[in-house]
């Protein structure tokens, strides 16, 4: 059973989400303020965090930043009544993996939850030693090496820490080298749900990824193709 923590102060929203997700087979824990939410995540092993932005004690953006100090991998889904692009981008920049604008339909929440849990589920390889290399699961572009068994990302001999969404975006590029990929294709492949194509979530996450793996001017891997999308090319 997947374990989800809901950090939300509106009791009606908590009741609605908790009841619905429990009926879907998820184990739900609840925190009604930001500080309690941080403590819960730090003390437990959750598969997903659902996080409101407007919270007492500590707002959701600060909660997210605190969580990311010790846990880079747990998916975080923001709930926000602040649906402007600026607020959405701000949430993603602080370490969130996805967002849902209030009010929302429960079926849409379930779709986002399933998508995030699917992205973060590790490959089941209990008998594989961590240092064992399986060529079918090792991807390389220039000095970037990704082991899809261990989920380790190495660039220029240094390990790079990625969120689950950044990792899936990188893997999509690595599986489609030299191909110009549109934003719509990336949205469908990485997020797996229908987004408003007017949002710049793809651009935001490509920029996140570039900051982490493309910080050397002379060896850029991800390139913008103006008016068309992005492409991964070896330098």
C-alpha cells in the first residue's frame, strides 16, 4: 500500500481528499500545519507528499524547501488556489514535482497521484549489486552517464542529484537523442496527463535540468530549437 502524507489546513479539503484516496487503496497521513508536515516527512518514509501552499506555521513553499534538504526523491504535489503562472513556477522552483489548482476534480487529483507514483517507483532488482553494470540500463551522452537500475546520474565524474521529474525528463531525452522534441510531446511523456499548453512547466524543468547537468559552457547537451522544442545533442 502506497503511503501519502497530506499537508493541508482546510478540514473540508482534508476530508474530501483523505476519504477519496483511502477508497482508492492509499494509506493517508495528515498534517494541518507546515511544521508538523515537515516533521512527519522527516520521520517517516512516504511515497508522495500532497502539499498546500497557504498553511499556518510555515507556508508550503518553505515546507517544500525543508523537505528537499534531506529528501530529494519523494514526489511533491502542490495544491494551490494561486493559479497564476508565476505562483506555479515558484512552487516548481522550490522543489515541487507537480501542481494542481483549486478547485479541482477528484479524478484529476487521482491522475496526478498515479502519475507521480509511477514515475518515482524504482525498478525491482533485489539481487543486483549496486556496482553491477547492465549495459541495457546504462545510458551515456558524452561524459553524462545514467544507470537506470541505481538511478545514479554522473556528469564529468561527479554525481548529480535530480528530482523524480527531472530524472524522467532526462531519461526521455536520452531515449530520444538527436530528435527535436516538442513541448507537447514532453508534457505527454513526462507528466502523462493533459496540461494547459500555455503553461511553461516544460521550459521550467528543462532549465532545472540544464542547471544541474549543463553547467559547462563548452559541453552543453540540451539545446533549444526555436519554435520547435528541445533536442539532446552530444557536444
